[in-house]
C-alpha cells in the first residue's frame, strides 16, 4: 500500500514503539540489561518519566523526545509499568502516550502515518484523493475496514463515531485525517493496555518497581479513607469536627484519637475502616494504628470494648461542639 | 416406548443416516460446544464436544436428538462447563430473523390454543379459556406461508441492503439457513469479525436497526440551503435518500412520512424538483423553492429509518456463546430441515416446500386441533379431532406439536 520508505533515525526516535524501532533496539543494544550497563543514568530517566505519568502525565506529555536516551528508556518504562501491574497506572501511561502520538501524527507526513497504521497497528488504510463531495464537505478521505474501526472506536462516546453517522461502503468506513489519527492513537492505547505483560525487569529497576507499588498502595488507601467519611450523616458535631481534622491531616491529641476510634467502633465500623480514618495523620503508621484500634475494640489485650467518654467529659476536654441537634444528648452514642 | 416416540425416533434416525453428507457445518468443529435435546426428555444436554464431523454425524444417527445446536463461539476447551475454563477464542456473528419479531399483520400467523387447566382447545390466539375462563392457556405456533414470506423478505433486506452492500460481505462470508420453523439465520463467517466483542457487535446491531443518527452529522445549513444525504451516498444516508426518492415517485405512499398533510401536498406538487435535488452532490433537502424545517426533516428521516431498518433478535447477535441450530439438522417442533439456502436461490425458496422432508409413507392419525397448512404445495387441514391419513412428514409435524396420536400402534 505504501511505498518503501527511507526511514530516518530521527523518525524512529520519535516512535520507539514501531517495529523498526524495536528492531534497532534489538540490533544495537541487544537486551534491556545491556542498555542499563551502558547507560546507567537511564534509571533516573525511567523513574522521572513514570512519576510524571503517575502525577497526571502532564510533564511526560510535554516533553520532547529527541535524544537517544529517551528512545532507549521507552521499553524500560513499559517493562516497569507492566511489572508494577496497576491498571490505573497502565491506563494513565497509555492515555498519555496515545495523546502524545496524536499530536505528533497530526504534524507527520501522510506516508509515515499510513505506514505506521498498517505495519504497527495492523490497520490497513486506503486513501482517496478525489474530492467529489463539494469543496466544503471533505478535503481528503481515508478508508479503514469496518471491523478494525469498530474494535478501535468502541471507547469513543461521541455520536459522530456511530456507524450510522458514517459513510460505510463495502466494509470500509470513511474517515478524515483527524479521525484517522485519532483512531491510530486509540489503537496505540489498546496495544499498550493489551500488550504482553510478562516482561523481565532488570535487577537495577526492581527497587523502582517496589517503590511504585508501595506508593500506589498507599494512595489507594488514602483515597478509601476520604471516601468513607463522607457517607455517614448521623455524626454528632464533635465527632464530625474530629473527623474533619483527621481528614485534613491535623496532628490529633491522644484523647482525640481515642474518641474517634471508640465512637466509630461502637457505631459498627470495622477495624479496617477505623484505621483508614487516621491514614492522613502526619505520624501515621498503619501497623501501630491497627494495633491500637484492635486494642480499643476488645480484640487485643484487655478484651473489653471501650466506649467513648460522655458529653460531660468531652466538654471538659474542650472537644464538645454542642448545638441544637445535641438536645438531651448525654453521651455521643445517643446522638441520632 | 410408545408408538409416537418410536415413529419420531425412526424419522430422525433415517434422516441422519441418509443425509450425513449434508451436515458440513460447523467448521473448526473441535473448538465448538454442542447442545442437544431429545424427544420427551426435558432440558438440553450441553457442554458436549466432537473431534470431527464424522463423530458428530454418528452421534446424530445413533442418538437422534430432535434439536441440535452448536456454539457460534470457538473455545479452547469447549466441553468445560464453566465459561472461564472454556477459554473463549472468538465467535461467528449470527443474525436471527424471526417472523415473531417482525411487524406483520396478526392474520399472517396460525395459532391454536390449549387450556392448561381444563384441556379445552381451539383455533386462533386466546388468552382466556372459553370453557373454564382460566387465563392459563398455551399457544401452539403453526408454520404459515405468509409470515415465512415476510421473514424471507426481511432476511433479503439484511443480506442485500446491509451485509453485502454496506459491509461488503460476499457469499463465502455468509451462510443462510431456514431456522426450521419461523425464520432465518444468517451466519457471518468472516474471520476478521470473530474477535469482535459485545460492544462492537452492539454497534453492528445498532447500525442494522438504524439507531443513533444525529441531525447535525447528516445535515448542514449554508445560508437558505440545507444539504443532506443524497441518492448516491453510501450507507444509511444513501438508503434514506433513495427511500425518500422512491416515495416521491409513488406519490400515494408519501403519507408514510409523518409530517403535515399540507406539506405532503406540497411534496406531491414538487416531487420531481425534490427528486432532482436529491441527486445533487451534495444533495439539497431544503431551499427557497421547497422549504423544510429542521423538525420536518427529522420526522422524515425517522419515518424512513423505521421503514428501512432491520428486525433482528438482539440476544442472538450479542450473545458471545450462543448455541445455534446446526445447519441441515431437523427442527424438533416441526421435523423440518434447518436447510441451508444458497443466496442466489433465496428468492425462489419456499421452506414449506423445500424444507419439508419427502416421504412415500403415509400414516393414520387422530388429530387434535390443527389449522389449515400449506405443505409441499398442498392444503392440509384444518382438522378438529379427526382421524385422517397424512404423509409421514406431516404426521411428524402434528405429533411434534402435540396435536396428533397414531391411530394404531406401529412397528
Ligand atoms: S454535646 Fe455531647 S453529644 Fe453533642 S456533640 Fe458535644 S459531645 Fe457530642
Ligand atoms: Zn379451560
């Protein structure tokens, strides 16, 4: 379909996921291990890239990749991300990469775009130079097989992608340049997400893998905690304020922590949920907190389940925030 | 074994014995799951697999299932019971066109009813028993030339307007079967479609059903002129424009468009002008000499979509592991052949002639309630508790419907 193309190495540096780029990597550097051996500074590069993906992908997105080190780091970044095995991180990476590819291809030569579609994404594209639709309608048209179109466009929500709104003839869907490139970028996203995940990660990058795993686990944990506080509306004002403080990461006093934990446990929250409430505290240690909460719940130590202090005691500690809703309440657990 | 059961078993056995060569499908047989039902045995026996067509045809001959199904899907381990263990590889897409789902007049159907409470029965569709007043009645569906003709028309529409034209499929990508009772199955056998999952299949179905069009994507306003679909356009746009143009040629049909009488009157007067506009590139839908509002255009398109869309059973097309009748086996409620029809023969195909087995034998039976049926070009019935002698295949149909018994025991 496309003529044989003299592909410059600069082009390959831009698209490190193509077959040719992979071949070059294979020829020049053999294995990921050797890449690391020859360019030890690449570890920092890989780390930096993944962290920028993790934090929204913006930085990674903007970055211009012209140098060889960036090119070499691509398979390492992918290997680490597969190894971390977090769907969210993988998706973030795939989306960022796909957006980046879209921007690059919009400024790319047509023959390069079509060659890449066909060879890297198995998406054969026919083109048509005729503009027999009147000058205002369509300048240039491309055609892709409908089954590929369906597979790659299925995540697109806009009704303009519905087949009924397309020109479909003899199994080919008509696209303009922008749409074609959008489809190719999506194919790239799918390729990353559905790629072979059983990649060896060189030893030198294993620390990065575990660092990422821990970070992601912790972030998930924190998210869970934020989620949970919102859902309970029947909290007395004193407790509400304490939870608010906990959420914001205030350094709570021992008594304050005790009040929260005993209150929640007596209201039927489980250990896990109660521990999560403290996860934003500056000195938070999951292990320690769990131990204390278990103790208060009667699971450990004295085997007695502790109750929160009475309103009077709370007043003495300056924790009470009595308002109208507290009418006749003598003990926070009475609050409805 | 009672006489009827013997007769049914023998009928199916003989058929499978003599017609092994007709059973050529499914392909990649070792990747398919099979499921069968047997006469007067409840439930379906499924999760069965075969290594070759020979194994399958021998199974059919010796076990005489009355309904034989295979999975449209290909599995790594088709005989496993749990889906995860089966290992889905891909699946044909099968379009089920059933007279039941078409909007055709009720008199194109033949029913008899039976009261589940007192056993009373009669012709037609009845929800309330005329004898005891119970609402627990069951309907017996009888083959009927009229609704089968409608189902065939629908199948032809799906094939010719959509699958072959828009999807570009040819005869070797498609397999068409009479379903054995009231419709047709169209199998899409093109390998590159097998991997498509539910979402993509839903989109194909939406296309065939004419779902999801958007005005702004079909029409553009430039000054006073509204440009839109033209008769030379591909896909749905072309179908709509041509259908519109056709109505304009047969002016009495214009009332099918749900717009005001006054507007239809104007359309009649200006029909040749409007038709010419539809041939422009881009086609013109509204201009100074014939004005349509956005709302009117919307109504016209909607009416034409309704007229041209396909009626296809959704569950069959979307189910990635659906069991489908094996082509050229027999249907357990009729004894008719689930006959493969060549696309070029579809036009002349009459299932009540060609899918009814040829038999020399005739059988004496006592009937229940049976409406008039056109079988093999002859009118049979109606019968109401009569003793008659009919061809074997007719007797089989009546027995399978539960509306006949043998007059005398046979061997
Ligand atoms: S007054 Fe008592 S019940 Fe009301 S908020 Fe303060 S402590 Fe809780
Ligand atoms: Zn009754």
